[in-house]
């Protein structure tokens, strides 16, 4: 059986945890698992290192996890907590001859180009810039070793995708950091997923219009018979140990630096 790994670079919601100025028990917690940079993850197989999203904490995340090389970036959507670290991708371009492939839905790729026109201007050849290659996603596509299925989800007004990743003869892992619900057409793709990494912003007593609660995430795991559920994109309403206690044994919160092998 083929194997790959996942390294959580960040597991927090858009403002991160601690929240500026907040003195709540999670923001002041001594448990490092309650410190969350903005959500991002790296999937690594034998030949492929795939970064998902380039949030505002990318520089710090790369330094602390010794991430020095990526083969491609795969974007979920164009909210700033997932794209604002775009310029940090420069450091991953200096040592490569070819362009850095950026995969994402058309809305996200268009937003990246609008925000960083210099990087996408092919007449600019300055070596210090990112040299991106836009790769619009389809339903099924490949990035290096990974076979990927895009999962259409509802997340407010922004075109947003989660992804199902697998190698030939490997476990199936889904990463869906931002969603209120999975669109019906993508539910089937998630059936019997080995590991569902999913948005669990906060508890259901404070529902959010565009994010899943912990309870909604657990219900989705149940619906698709996920063998393991890992909650991410967590807010300061969610205390690490407490969510562990409130959920079933196969469900747990992610934390920055968590590494999983599949
Ligand atoms: Zn987000
Ligand atoms: Zn707080
Ligand atoms: Zn979002």
C-alpha cells in the first residue's frame, strides 16, 4: 500500500488564536495546542510536496516546520486567510527553473492575478518575483503523485473547494477547511473516506452562516462513514482538550504541527 503524510501548518480560523486583545481561556491557554495560525496544510508523498493555500502566516509556518521546497500550491478559495501569504511563495521560486504551478478554481486564480498583477505579467522576468503557472482545476486531476478529486462546497458567496487526495492503492484523505455544507454532487465522493479533515469552527450553540460547527462536522463524518475525522479551522471558542472530550473516539481536533501518516 502506498503512503503519504499530512503536516498541519495552521489550524485556526481567519483571525488566528489567540485573537488580538482577547483574554478568554483559550486565547490565554498555556497549552500550545490552543495556539493556531491560519489554516494551511502540506501533503507529502515520495515525489510530491503539495502546499494547500498560502495564508498570511506562511512565512512563519515554513520556518518553524522547515518547509523549504514545494512542488505546487492548491487553493481552496480566495478568502484572505488562505491567500494573503502569496508573496511568501517567492522563496520557493528562487531555486527552481520552471514556474510554480498554482491550482485552484477559476475565481480564486482570477483573484490572485488581480491582487498580484506583477507576478502574473510574463514580460516581467525579475528573478525575485514569483513565477506562477495558473492551473484551473477540473473534477479530477493529478498533481505529481496525487490523484485529486475536487469537492464543491457551500461557503457563503465565494467559489470554494475541498479536495480528496489519494495515491494509487493508498488511503483516501479529504481536506475541506471552509464550508457550511458539501454540495450534493460531492457527497458521493466522500463515502467511506479514511480521514476527513474538516471545518469545525465552533460549537452549534453559536451557529455561523458560512462555517460548519463541530456538531455539523461530526454529522457529516457520520453521513459519509468517515473512519477518522480531524477538525480544523478552529476558533477561540474551541478548547483543544474540551473538544476531544465532547466528541467520539475517532474524532479529534487538529493542532499546529500535527503530522499524520496515511
Ligand atoms: Zn478560512
Ligand atoms: Zn479568545
Ligand atoms: Zn473562507
